[in-house]
C-alpha cells in the first residue's frame, strides 16, 4: 500500500467514525451532555468516568482480539464495525479528558 493509498484509507476511516458518532449521539445522549452516559455509569459503579469508558471499550478490544485469531473468517464489514467502535472510544476518551480538565 502506497502512502497515498494509506492516507485515503485514513480519511475514509475518519469519515466512517464521524458518521457513527453522529448517529450514536441520538442513541446515547440526552442532547445536553455527550459524555453523560459515562458519568452515569461511573456513578452507579463507584468508579471514575474514564474507568467506565474503558470498561465499555474493553468489550470491543476483546472482540477484536478474538477476531485476530482468524482474520479471514470475518468480512471487512464486520471488521470495520468493531474497529470504528474502538476508534470512537478513543475519540470519546480524549473528549472526556478535556472535559475533566486534563491539560
């Protein structure tokens, strides 16, 4: 894969992530706080919001790890679904760190 082809893939991946984040905003947000679900989950479990977020992200990490054992057994659509979700958790984590005041 050339660098140009790679950068095209990166751009397409970013656009996929953005579309999913916009769609999930309606599903997971009350319209006031995009990160509210993590704060609520943290409160119910007596953990930090970042720990709650990582707990939710862990299911995607373990699923991808399982898929990596036999990568050809899955379609690109299945791979992308998992990868986009995991990538989006990193975006959400970065937003949360900003929200918490980390500099």
